[in-house]
């Protein structure tokens, strides 16, 4: 069997190392005899096998979904199965779970099972054995495996590191939401007081922030593993205090097309702040809903942003501007009270004033 794969975040190098050929989705649909799904359910993956894409698939294809319900249009698939365009399907996940009804039920060329992979006698026995073995390893050798609360942070560290860990996650979330191509490397610089903290935990927070943009289920434990599986190189640098801040973090994400960097610090009030984006100095409070724009430094930007937000009932809680130099690159970061609807984003882009308009969301709880 020749394996081809569609994943917009998989690098060519990592695909080769895994022994698969990376292709675009339309090519995969046209070539594949068997299609299996291995993705989380997000806004980008929902209905990835829509009626339109199922129609593009090779006649006689067989489709397997053991990932998440909602990735496949079940009604469209049922029609394709009845028409013979799709030869067969196997599902253990469904749009509605527990699944009591589905267009796929009772079709002769479909295998369906409940989404209960761990609820077997054998699986329960294996779980019990694994727990006993892991506890034995810890008591005899101190080894810790598969801990949900790792990497470890002591009570003393937690009091100091809490705001910095939140900052690391915010920096990662910013970079992750702005990066649409495969990540090749993640570089994290720790300056001043933060360089003496538990960097393993801070690294995990930053990497998790980046990965959550494409996989909402990722956490501090799984993020470094997923990054390694994707062939992403992680590097850290520590340095003594070099500027006006007692300590700061700078995160750089590297892709084939660009490097994107963002820096932040924690003020004496314990609140994380963004202090630099694209090398442009700013001082931005971080809110749950934000808007990031890039543009040439020309008159009218502030007025256009304020007027557009006001006309559409979006309240601005905070507004931060920065520029590299007069007439050159400029950025704006708006902290708004509510998520910004897509039509407003499109309206701003149509003005021709902006190079990029991107809504952002942060977990500030």
C-alpha cells in the first residue's frame, strides 16, 4: 500500500521521515482507494468530507472514520454508498453521540460500532496492569510515566511561575493563531529573572499555546510530544538581564516562508503583557478577544478601526499601536469586549489599508 497524506501543518521533511507522500486534499480524494481520518474536530476540519468532497473522491473508495464525529457529512456519505460511488465505510464516531440513529445505520456496505474503545474487559485489565506497573516504577526507581500534571512544578515555584506560565501560553496562542503553514522550529528566549525558573514547564506552556490553534485537545503534556512527532525543532536560550525589564520571554516560530516573533513580560501587578511584535515595541494588555492588524504607517488607520468597530457595535476596551519607523511597518492590537464577526474582518480588508486583519482569542480565566 502506498500511503499519501493531507495535513497543511506537516512539513515535507517530516512526511518523508514518516514514509508518506504529502499531497493536497483534492489530489488525495482523486487518488485514494482508502481514506482514513486522524484529526480533531475544529472549525477547519468540520465536514472535511462534505458532499462536495465525497463527490470528488475516487469511485469505489472506502472511508474509515475512527477520529471524531462531524468530520464527515453522514447523509451525503449514505447517498454515495447507496449509489455505489463509495464502496464501503467503517465508523465508530458519529455527529451525535451516543448514536441512536444515523443515515449510515443498516446499510449493507457499512460497519458501525459504538465509540467505546476502552470499555472492554481486555482494555480494563490492561489499564489496571499499566497503573500498577507505573506505581511500582515510581516507588522503586522514582520514574514517572504518563502523568497528567507533568512537567512537575513545586509549590514554591507555582507562586512565582503562575503568571509567567500564563504568559508563555499567550505568546504561543498568538503565534499559533497567526501561523497557517507547517512549523519547522520554535525558539524561546528567556531573559533576566525568568531565565532562572523552571524552563521545562514554560516551554511546554508555549508549545501548547501554539499547537492549540490546530488541535484544541492538546495540553502541556501532549504538546511537546506532538511537536516532536511533526519534526518541529525546539530550542531555548537563557541570558542575563539585557533591557529595561527584569525579565521577559521572546517566542519565535519558524516556517518555510517566514519567522514570526512575539515577546512579553509580567508586570508587578502579576498581569502578562505583550511588549514586542515583529520587532516593534508595544505595551498591550491581553484580553479574551483581540484584533491584530498590520499596515503601512499612514494616516487614517486609527479612525478606520474605531469607526468600523463603532458602526458594528464592537466596544474597544484597549487600543495599542506600534511602528518600526515613520512611514514603514505598523501594527495595531485591539482588546475588544466580544468576538469580532467575520463580516467586520472582511470589511476592514476591503478598505485596502491593511495587509493583515486577524481576530484572536486568549484563555485569560
